[in-house]
C-alpha cells in the first residue's frame, strides 16, 4: 500500500478529481451493494474507465475486483467485466493516445507493478486458473488474455505458481481443444508465454499431447500456406523443443518428424510467396534445425538425422535447395538446415553427394553451391551458408574428403574441360582477386584435410600451371608465394583476410604431418619470411597475421622429423632465439587466442558474421589453436637434450602403448572367437534339441501307424475267413463258377464253327445243282466218244468231290451232335447251379468290393511304413552327424579353454612385464621431473585414450 500511496502522490500521474471521485463511488458500490445488478453495473462502468484511468482503477478497484471473482462466480457477466477490467489495468497493450501520453518505459513499469500486486496473493492466480476452466465464452476468453498478460509481465513468478497448482498446466492444455478458434488461438499464445525458459513446464506440456494437437492445427490451417496461427504454433513448438533433450526424444519417438515432411512440399512455380508464408517456412526450417543442432547430444542428433532421411524430409529439403524462384532468405535458411541434417551422418552425407542440380548437363549440388560461394556477386549470408554446408558435408566424412581432394589430383582432372570440379572451384577461389573468396576457399580446403593425414600427403602431389612457359608449381608452394606477395597483389576487400585464410590452411595442412612440414621447409624462402613477419612491429590488424605466422613456425618445429639438416628442431629454435626472442615469440603466438573474433568463432560451428570484415577465424581452426598453443610454447623452451629425452620417452611410451594395444587386440579377437563359438554351440544345441523332438514325434507317429496297420490286418483276416466260407458254398459238383464261364465260351466257339460248315455245305450243293444241267447240254452237242470219255472223267471227278464233301459233312454233323450233347449236359449243370449262385451273388459282390478296398489300404499302409522307415533312417543319420558335430565342438571348446588359460597365463606374464615397465617409466618420469620437464600423468593419458575410443565408437555408431 505504501507503493500505491507513492504512485498516487506523484505529480505526473495525478488523476482528474471527477474521474477519481467516480471511480471511488463505483468501488464503494461494488463493495457495499447487496443487489447483483448494482454490482454488475458498477463493474461495467469500471471497465469502461479502466483504459483512460488505468492507474486509478488499478489502485482503487483491484482488491474489489478480486473479491467479485471470488464471490460472484455464479454470474458469468459480472465475472467477464471484472476480468476485462483487470486485463486493461495489467496489460501494456494500450490505445495509441495512451502511448503518446506515457513513455514506453513508464508503461512497462506500470504493468509489471500491477502484476506484482496481483500475484502477491498466489490464490489469485489459482482462482484465475479455475475461471479459465469455465466453458462460458465471456469468462474463458478474458481469463486467458489476463493470464497471458500476467505471464508477459512476471513470467518466472507466474510460471512457478502455475507449476505448483494442482493440475495447473493440464487445465491450460484444454484450451487447444476448444472449438472456438479465438480461444484456441489465444490459448496458443498463452502456452507460448508459459513455456518460455522453463524445462519442467515444457515437459508437462509435451506429455499432455501438445505435439499432436499443434501439428493437427498446423495441418488444418494449411501448413506453410496458413496464417499467423501457424506461426504461433511453430513458435510454441520451438519453445517446447529448443534445448530440451527429453522433449526432442519424445518428439522423435512419437513419429512426429514424419509429419513435418508435408510442410516443405513446394510447387514448380515459386513466385509471389506471401510474407506470411515466408515467415512460416522460415520457422519450420528453424524447427528442423532445433532437432539436429550441433549443441544437442550426439546420439539424439544422429537418431533425428536418420529419421529425417528415412521419412524423406532430407530429400524434400534438397528439392527446395535446387528449386528455382525460392526467396533468398528461405534458400539461405534451407542451406543451413540441410547442413545440420547431414553434419556427421555418413548416410545423409552420401545422399547429399548424389544430389544433382536440374541443369543440362546435370551437375552435383556441391559443385553448384561452391560456384555460389566463390561468386562475389552473391549475397554475403548466402556465401556463409554454402561454406557451412560444405563444412558439414566434410565433418567426420573421410570418404567425402577423399572425393574432394581427388578432384585436384593429376590422375582425376578432366582434361577436356567440359565439367568444373569442386577442386577446380576451390583453387579458383583460393587464387582469385576477391579476398572473401580466398578466405572461404582456404577454409573449405582446410576442412577437406581435417584430421586426415593421408589426404595431407596426397595434396602435396597437386601441381598448378601458373603461366604459359613456366614450369608448374605445387599447391603448397603457390600458397606460400601468394602469402609472401600479399601486399603486392591488388585485391577487393581486406588483404589481411586473404593472408589469414592462407595461414589457417597451411597450419591445418602441416599439423600432424611431418612430410608436409618437410616440403614446407624445403623452400628456403619460407622460414625467413615467417621470422621476418613475426619480428616486425606492425599495427593492430597485422598482429593477427603475426600470431598465425608464429603458429605456423611453431608447427614446423613441433612436427619436424629432423630430415632436413639445415632446418632441424634445434636450429629453428636457435633462429627464433636470435631473431625474435622466445618471450616475444610466445607473446605473438598469444595474439590469436586473445583476439575478439577468435572468441566469437569458438562459440559455435556455424560461421555467422555481421560483416565480411569480421570473417577471420573458423570454428574448427580455433580447436586446433587451443590444442597446439600450449605444446608449441613448451617445445620452444626445451633444450636439445630434453628433446632427445622426450623423444626417447615418447618412443618408450609408444612401444608400451603398441604392446598393450596389440595384446588388447589379441584378447578382443579371442573374446570375439569365443563368443562366436559359444553362439555356434548354442545354435547346434538348439538344432539337436529340435531334431530330437522331431525324432520323438516321428517314432510316435510310426507306432501309431503300426497299431493302425495291425488293427486293419486283424480286420482283413476276419473278412477273408468270412469270404472263404461263402466261396465254399458256391462250388457245385467240383466245378467252380470260373470253369462254367470257360465252358460257355467254348460252346459259343463250336456253334460258330458249325454255322460256318453249314454255309460251306450249302455252297457245294448249289455248285452241284449248277453242274447237272451243264453236263446234259454238253452230252447232246459233242460226239459220242468224246462225250463218253469226257463225261466219264468229269463224272468221276465230281463223284469223288461229292464223296469228300459228304464225309466232311458226316464228320461235322457227328462233331455237332457231340457238342450238342455236351451243351445239353452243361445246360443241365447250369440249371443245377443257378439257385446257389443267385443266393450268394450279392454277398460275393460285397466281399469282392471289401477285398479290393482292403488290398488297396494294405498297399498304402505298406508304402507309408516304407517311407517312415526311410525317414527314420535319415533322421538317425542326421542325429548321428549332429552328435559327432557336438562332440567335435566340445573338443574345440576344451582346446579353446586351454588356449584361454594359456592366454591368461601370458597376460599374467605381461602384467609382470608391464609392472616392471611402469617402474622404469616412473623412474624415468622422476628423472624428467628432476630435470624440470613437465610430464603428463598416466590418468591424463588414459583419459585421452578413453576420449579417442569414445570418438571412434561414436563414428562406428553413426556409420
């Protein structure tokens, strides 16, 4: 209340007497009136005065308005008026005329102070949360706006009150499900303020299904084509996900990354994008970057990167990257987004390397982007984005580094000149007259060599044709030539920038590569140039160049293998002592890390500079400086004897490490072999058990079939006996039914023969009848002698033929009569057997049918039994082979156990050897310490080894 009195007494905020009196009367009516209508009218009047007389209404009426909220809950109208009045008092969203009368600072202070008064009683915020639950529009909407205003003014305090309120956050989450869009949209704004910089509330909101609801709203509103509601939802999603690993993991596990793909579907015609669409798409790209930010834990980033590739999100982003008509700021942000999606992920980097631009002929996307980077007409932010993309493509990507460097090697350069390679573009930018292109190309080439000693050696083979008629020079030599002639070449931009870029490239190239150091020192002009640069007293801009020259000279000493007699370590240190001085050299070396631009570049991997002049240091290079600055300083002060002792210690340590590494490798291989053999034994055991169960099942099935066969055999024997009893009754007078059928067939044959002979007899008779009249005619015409002689001869012949025919007929008739007698006899026999046959015909048919069926079943059973017996034999063979295999494996297992015992014994011997070596090492270290040489502890070495192993493990997981 003292604060309120102070505000009232202020000369600048004194209210008009009529206004103050009116407000006081209205407050009295609200406090003392017993009729609800009177109180409602008074609160309505206070609402109308609250914008013009904000200070007076806030001071006099706030307490009464809070009491109305507590006591008049049943009347939604008066509650709505009270909430609107409080909102006008607390909120800083004033009318234009109010803003003219008060300065913005006074307005902000007033809203913050009234908010502090309101939330001093935590019950007021709890009451407001209860009112927000009301479905009535005139209560819920003003309540949402008032709570949003409170969070804007005093965010952390209100967040803490809501957090400790029972179901406080859950009540507010229901606003997203409100069917009235104005409440839903204001609910999104409320949750934006609620989730700012509060990880606990962010987690609660996320687990209250916020992602699902917000993505549904974005889809309903038309994704990137939606209005400001989409923008608000995206800002809320950023609040929930940024720097919150738990929510990021929940977002990925909930398969919400897949729902982001439709956001980036763009058509062929990308002209005429609205400002709201550009804003929405920009926020969508930023949301993707939140999930794959380099500051996130590596495991979480890697899993999100893989999910984006598998759902097609990366492919969609590359489509935007290569599309035409996309606004410049969206294109720049898309390049940055693609950069972080592929950074350190081998699968995504390989895909990006395969992307081609839609040109004729098609060109790789990397080449097209590099063309933009070295083109000085392109916007500065776009060139920075392309450089970041190239750096991310090469980050932990030895395959990509090799492909870039291979485009510079003589064997792979395109002699026809039809296509421009990445290496040619980098060389062109490195030696152009634009200082920014020089710097970008130098940094890009340095990233192609990062932590890759093999490529550093291969790059020494690159030869450049400087001018017609002159012999080619190496890339290393050309870099040093440009560095030494930097002031003589007319360049656009900062000359210091070009020299800094080249020095960073050379430092990266020579570090951890003794061969490159030898090539560098082989040029007699390089060392004098560096010492001259370091020894000079130059201006503030040149101090950075001096520091980098000192670093390059220090690298030439530290990684020197003493292969050049004139440039051995000791001679170079003597040269520094004579021409520069050790203290001066260390001071110049410290210029790098003390520079302001160095500190900015060390903060994050993305190159973000306010202007091209500030583009001096690369993030990865700052790591190299941090690593080498200390060791170079130590190396400068060491004497030759100390160097020799250090080299001996290094060699001893290296031998020790090699031995330990070797035996670690052997033990690891043996462990792997043991694991594989154990897996094989387990597999064979499981197969053996399966085969045994199969054999048991087959044996039981065979037994069942045997039982069925025996049962059928018994049934068949009974049926055969029954059939034999019936067949005995069929026999009559020793003649079977089959014999009767044969006799019938013979009778039919004789009948056919008889009919044939009867036909022949009739033919002969007809012939005789024809010959008689012929004989009479011939007798009358011829002479008597001739007729007699010829007639007698012919007659004799005819008589003989007739006799023969008669004898045949008699024989046939006798045979026929005999057959007729047999036929009659058989007919008698048939008549005697017909009754018996007719009685047993049905039974015989049934027996025959049953017999045929039984025979068929017996055949089937025999075949089945035969197959089962064969299967049993094969299973026995398989079982025998598996048992033999198990026996062999057991023998191998015993042998391996013996080998493990022997290896353990060898390890014990090694431990004894290592203990002796450790004692020797400790003695050597004590000697070194006595000599004043700093020696690293084993704990530091082991922690470094552990870090290396962790990095290798991360690379294997990403692969």
